[in-house]
C-alpha cells in the first residue's frame, strides 16, 4: 500500500496513528507530498489533490480519512479503529470538527490575511474552543485507544502546533492528561506534527 501524506495534516495523522495501532505501518510506503504543488503522480492518485490518499496493493485509490479508516477496519487486523458505538463516534466527530475548523483557518489565511477576524474565522475559532470543551466533558480517559482517543490527541496537538499563543490544554485538561499519559506510545510519538 502507498499513503500520500503531509507531516502536519491532522487528517493524515489519524490514518497514520491507526496504521501504527493496527500493526500495518511497515506494510505502507508513506510518501510525503505538498498538496498545493499539484504533483502529477499525486493527482493521478487523487484528482482533488488532498491528503490522505491511500493506494491499495490492487491499485484502488481511497481518499478521505474516515473512508480509509473504514477500509483498514474491514480488511486489516484488529483492533478496529471505528468501534465503540454511537457515543464513541460522537466524541470522535467532535474532535474531528475541532481540527477541521483549524485546517479551515490555515487554508483561509492563504487567501485572506485578515481571515481570523472575519465572520468565518471567528466562527472557526469558536468551533475549536467549544469543541475542546465538549470533548473534554465527554472524555473520561478510560477509553480504548480507538478513534475517539486518536482524534482527541490529534485535535489537541494540532491546535497547539498551529496556534501556540492560545491555552488549548487549559480548555481540555482531561484530554491533555490522557495525551500526556500516552506520549511515549509509538502512534502518538511518531506522528506529532512538525513543520
């Protein structure tokens, strides 16, 4: 399998963490790309030019992180990343909403330097703050290391990485403590965003 990735994308990170948790990391050739560069080989794999993109051994091209995770659960070994029922998926959805809002700000800044102070930028910051609060309220730290844990750690780390002037950890102390308790876990340690 081949994974087109970016070292800072939170959507890529949840896939990379899942690959490590499922013991599939060594079976995947991870190629880091600049999604904005329109590399022809990458665009052949995903004409939308977005990461992550997974090309399976039979040449099937899978895009979108959650679809890739679904495929990994359906065809790969345990543990299942998307397990846990509606409550687990709901918590994961809140965390994904947090980093989706953060990515929207980063992309928005590319076209509008004052994006943060506009209507959409303010709404995205509110989404990040309220999302972390709600995530923390639903997160008790006893979760299995499935998608809710992976997405929560990814959300917190991405906000700290991209917006270091805010106290994100203070908004979600339970998630922060869980993240710290798992800092040496290979899926956490080896996928921390770096720019």
